[in-house]
C-alpha cells in the first residue's frame, strides 16, 4: 500500500525574523530533503505523519511534525557552537576551547572558490603566521610554505603536510639558486584534488604539531579529506576555467636599435619589438565529478578530476588526473568502524621553466637586438643539407649567457616528467567501551617517475654533443606509515580526562637511476644511442629512512573551563645510526582557561579564552654524517674517499618554543579576535668546519648555533546579516623577527681541539659572484641579511668620480657593507565575503611590507640597452651624476654587467599590495530546476591588480621553493600571471 504524501511549506527565519539562506531540511529517516531558496521559503512533498529535521550551522537543530503550513519557523543560536571541534595532530579531534596553541581551520571552500592547480596557492593571505610563495614555474608548480620564520640554517624550512593524520612524503623539483640553478617543477602536495578537501588545519607552531615529531618544528598543514554523507545522496559536477596572461614584466624599450651584436645602444629605429608577444594566453581547466552517499552504517565517496594547463610559454603544459574512492563502514553494533581509501594520480608536465640561464628562453627573448627582425627568429630551425637534419637558427652566439633561440629551447630541448602515484589507506577503530577506543591505521604512498631531457642536434655544445643529447631518469619513491592509537575519554565528577597513546612506524625510500650523454645518431633519443665512450654520466642515487616512535598526550579539564595538556614523543630515527644517541625525546605542556565560563564578563564580551604552551621538538641531522661512505664522481666514473670526518657524538637539532594567546568573541559572536605571541630557539645546528688535510678529510662536523624567531599572529573576524544581506570578513596580521643568536663561535674543533672562531657565515650569492648581493649570517643578524662589496668610485668629497672622457668606474671593497635583509617586516591579508539572495562576492587583498628584492635581470637589460630606463636616459641626454650628466651607455654598462647588476644599484623594496582574489558567484533559485539541482555560476580572478609594487618583478614569486636564502630574486624569472576565468557547479 502506498504511503500518503502531503505538501508542506514555510519560511525559516532567525531571531530577528530574517530569512536564513541555505537551511538543510530533511524528512527524518529518509534521504528526502531540500535547501531553502534565496527567500528562505521551502515547499516539499513529504509523507503524512513524518517529522522534519531542520538544521543550520550555528543554530539549534529542530525536529517538527509535518503540517500543511508552518508559517515562520524561528531558529535560535546554539551557544555550544563556541565549543567547535577541530582536527589536530594525528587526526585527533579536540575541542577548540581546550587548545593551548594556535590552530587556524580553513574550510574546503577557501581552496575551491578560485581554483589553482596547486591548492596551497589559494590560501595566500588567509592564515596568520604563514608565508606562502608561489613557484615561478606556472601551473602545478611547487609552493614555498614557511610558518613562523625560518629556523634551520641548513635544512628545508617548509611546513610538513599531513593528509588525514598521516605525514606526506612531500618531494618534488623545487628549483635551484643562482644563474645555473635547476629548473623548477611540481611537488607531491600539488597532486591533491582540491575538491576532495573538507578542511585544512594550519598548525603554525611546534606546540600544535609536537605529536608529529621531527618535522613538526616547521609547522603542519593538516588536510582532512571528504567522506560520504549520512542519509543523503548527492552528485556534484564542477568546472573551473581560467586564462592567464604575463603580468609583472620588466619595462623594456623598443625605440633605440641595434649597435653591435646583441647590444641595443644604436640610434632611433622604426622597427618595433615587444617581447611579451612571445607569451601565449595560458589556460587552466579543472573538471571534477563527485558522488557522496550513505546511511548510518555505510558512507561512500567517489570522485574524479582532470587538470589540464597550458602555460604562457610555448610548449609548456601540466596535466593531472585524480581518481579517489573512500568507504566508511560501521558494524558489530557500531563497535567497529572500517575506513578504506584509495587515490590514483597520473601527472605529467613539459618544459616547466623557473629562472636562470640554462634551458630558459627569456634571456634571449629579452635581449634580442631592437633593430633586428624577430620574425626571422620565429623560423627557429633550417634544414642543413650537409648534416641531413634541421639545425637551430640563432645568428647571435651564446653571448656568454648560454643564449639560444627561444623557440628552439621550448621545442627542441624537451624536458618532460611523467608520474604515476597511488595512495592506499585503511583504518580500523574499535570502540572497546563508551570511554575507550583503539584505532589502527596504515598508509601506503608510492610514486614512479620518468624524467627525460631530449636535446636536439645543434643545441649549444655547453649542454650536449653535436648530434644532440639525452638524459633519462627513472625514480621510485616509497612511503609506508602505520600507527596504533588508543583513546581514553572519561569523566570523573568535575574532571574529564582525554588521553591518547600509541606508536608508529614511518618508512621512506627513494631510488633513482639516471643516465645522461651525447647521442651517436642525431636526434634518435634512445638510451642505446648514447655514446658511452665519452661524456656520459651515470647517476645512481637513493636512500632508505625509517622512524619508529611512541607517543602520548593527556588533556585534563575541569568543568570544561580549565584545560591542562601534556604530550611526549620518542623517536628512533635511522639517521642516528652509528651515533652515540639512539633516540630523542621531546615533551610539551599547555594550559587553556575559558574566562567567559569562569567569571562574569561584560555583556558585550561573549567569549574569552587565554592559553599558553611550551614545547621541545627535535629533528635528526642529515643522513650519512655519522658513517660517510665513498663518493662517486660522475665525471671521472671513479669512487673517491669521503671528505667529511665521521662523527659519532652528534645530537639532534632541537627547537624550543613557547607561545601565549588570547581568543575573544564580541557582541553575540559578530566579532572575533585571535592573538598569539610566540618565541622559538633552534639549537644544535650542523656546521662544517675546515680541518687539516693530513687527517685524510677536508671537513668536520660541529653542532652549535641558536636561531631565534619571535613574532605576533593576529586574526580579526566579523560576521553579520541584515535583511538577507550577509558580510563575513577576516583580517590577518603576521609579524616575525628572525635573529641568529649564535653560530659556531666558542665550539671546539673535534679533530684539532682548537676553539672555533665563527662570528659570521657566508651562505650564498643572489646571482653572479662578486656582482650580486651576498647573504652573510652574523651573530646578532638575521638569516636573510644581505651585503654588497661594490659601489661607484667616489672622491674625497663623496662625489662620484668622472674622468675627463666622461667615464665612471666601480670600486670593490674587501669588507662587505650590509644593506638590509630579504624578510618582510610584516604581512597582511583581508578576506571578505558579501552575500545577498544567492549572490556571493569574495574579495581577498594581501600585502607584504618591508624587505629587499634583487633584480639581476634589470642589471643585464640595462647593460645591453634594452631596458626602458636606459632609453629614458638617452631621451634625457644622459644620467644625472653630481652636477652634470654621464652618457647613458657608460653609466649603465658600469652599474650593470652581462651577468647581473651590481647589488647596491639593483635592490628594490619588496613591499607590495595586491588584489589577490576576486570571485562573484550566483546560486540560481532551486525552484528553477524543480528542486532537483543547485546550480552556481561564477566569474573568478587571481592576482588581478598589483596596487603597489616598486620592484621590476613580482617579489612574491619564488624561483626556488626550498632554499633558505634565495628569495625575492629575479634572474630572468618567468613573470607572474594575471588569471581570469569562470566556474560552474551543479549539485544534484
């Protein structure tokens, strides 16, 4: 017999009588449901005698028997919403008010509003205490994420990524430093499908992530992925299409023509050349489909997505294909919960260009002589009848900068990477009693790469033989993580104990076999065509690491007002092998007090919490230091003796950190303020010092040093609604001060027994040696202090010396002069969302204030006479010097060189303010689609408007995402992108 159905209707409003948008209305016990339209009204068919369950975030859920016309249904705010639950270390869920450290949670919508091939780029400016710098390789490139400043002098300072409680083996090609740095590429975290992300917890301090052990000192990005929904089935289909144009480029001239060779110091010319014409319009198309279904016993989530990107450079692409499945099942009277997941990812990219001279089309493109015809260069190859193959056409030589035809580089020097990755995970949770459960988890993450470089015949012989060259590399990455976690949640009168304890094993390995050499038969790119008689280079490499750990945490609360948290972890790290210390232990302690529940506060102050924590996190030194083996020389094909003296008395690098914070909510939760002050000191840094060659070695290891970071994180939020109009806003402020408290001074050389004098440490040049600025660490300075050695020669009166022929000169000093540092003074972010009747306008503004940036590109452009500044100087009859002028060519060929500009004259403020994101979405009324689909259409943009920037490039781009010092540097770096596009999302 069919059950009788009835039609019911009503309007859902808040306490002020204003309609609530997006309320969930379900017929209890079924999957039938609807979402109110933009007026807050609903009409639906339901069974006679059924009960409706009405819910809305931040409000108490209502259960009401069905009637024909409800009229207005008023929902009341749920005061318990203040006790939000967030995901913390090891995937443990904890009450927000219990946390003694700063954890900022970002919902998945923040990374899908304006999609990027690497979802981390979508978080820029949205989280306090985090500096996110996009890689300069374009779509899918690696991203630099630093939390609370750089802590280690020698290690990668990037944050740890954790997916559903499991650390990710985040490897990839991050780019290199200087003129000859390696090309950039993608990284493992960029493989994730942003539509699979439910939320992201940003654990900026080591206290938040202490249970993760050695990598936690740099903070953690904890990603929680989606599960199937309960009592609801939905299918979501979405498309994001964006178009990219080169945005921030050096200003170049095209009115003064060729003088000699590559130089453009000639007279005025009618020929017009614009390097930006070389760039294409890039595209990034992301398609996604997801199925979510389930009931109280079983939930399933399936998704598939494609990401296809073409860069602004010719023949540059990035493609990724994601397939995800997850199933969660409860059985044995809900005593056991089995969670199974699998991901399969196929990714490939071609010609990802970051910066530098090698395999970069930009140097030749930017320096092309302005009086010559670039159309001749477009035909980049010509048939050579003598050799019988197409030969590169580039009549200008390499110019001492490895210059080649830009089109040849992108079409005939082909650099590809193919990757296949699968991730399998399983967890089984046993609810032993109401207050005790045990969870076991295992995660397998394997990747296989094939990276190739094919260099066609007539490529510059710096890179290969006359017949061409090939490099073919096969790489395997393996990661296995497993843990067992016991959880106790027990109440004793006014006290509640929440404790976790367990152990884990984390096994990672990498093996790579690479062979490179010249070809015998021209342009036949096979390994058996490599000339193994000379100039070939086999490069096998690899390692295996394992960390075994035990850990525990205990949270004791009193009346849900006062919380004391203790944690401890002990690691047995394989890198400690052959050292005197087999393991290391690190604890943390935290205290949180909810003042608004402990005492009477003013009516306008809804919620107040103070918190504080202290933690110690240790991390091992680099592998093989305690037992160095023979070193293979790829050029000579011989094994060589190790150069580093083996050390057994070594300690792990240790970070000690404390923080205090305040969380406030005002005026019925309309305003919120989260403030954190922190300080960390990283000790036992690893240094290499010189020792006598008579010892049989060149270097010895010394552990000393102390790097301090202290700073302030602020987040100010606002949310309210009036007559259907809603406004939510979040502003972030990040300030960090980095100081090198000590290097290795006062330590004892382990071989000679002498006291070490090291009050400074020369780290690296930001370009050409003795031309670019140099990063030098000094005790009392910061990790990014930059120094210069050169300045224009001056007379006794301080005037620039100009000889009788109008020439000026450069003076080099043996003592460097400090000119500033690369770090920002502070960073700002301001995110806004405005909603009205289905319309959602999102605006994100970001600002970086302070620090210096260096442009080697500008110095080279000036030297060759192709910069706009050199043309303006010629227009004005020279460059003002003292009380007269100096010829433009003489001036710019003194402060600039063919390999970069002298640092003192090519440093710029890195301060910049920009419109980071803009999105306008409209959710069409559901009744237009007979209440069967939610359809959202939108237009989006990223990096739309650089409101303020004095540097000739985008200082937020990073050519190297892993370097500790090579930042804010432009050496023919690929320009930043302005992105505009649209979104379509349909949910059934």
